[in-house]
């Protein structure tokens, strides 16, 4: 019966590979509790999904959209938070800290240059 059902569906979904993808997705929907739009008649979920496509109770366009939506994932982008803890602990602002760091680097370079000249 499944082979006859596939041949009935080819005029609804011309690409057999897409038909298999859509029918498999619909069969998974049925397995997860989605309501049937045709009688089961002791058929398994893949056969029922093919019969639904053949009877056009489930259109290929709707199934295609649901298949795409089920495969999409949302990726959350973590934005870096402002590091205000140093400001809160130091009592100053970030600009003061940056200047202090630059001065200490400058002093370090001068000391290294002086040590290099002596050595």
C-alpha cells in the first residue's frame, strides 16, 4: 500500500526526495501527538502521512514551512557586560586607571633601557 501511496503523492510533490522528507517530518509530528487528518485504518505513521499528502489534507507548502521551522535554531549572542567592578572597588573612573597603567609601563620601559645601557 505504501508504494501506491507514494505514486499518488508524486503529482502533489514532484521531487520524491522532498516527498520523503515531508512525509517523515509529518510522521514525526504524528508520533509526538499531532492530530490525524485522515483515518488511520491500522496504518503506521509514515503511511498515514503519505495518505494525508495524497488527499491534500496536509499541503506540501505547509509541511515544508513546518519542516524548515523545526530545523532552525536560535543562537543567542552574549554581549560583553561593562566591567564596572574595578571602578566600584577603586572609587575612581576607568580613565584614571588607564593613565596609571600607561605611566607604569612607561616607567618600566625607561628602567629597562637604563639597565640595557649599563649592561
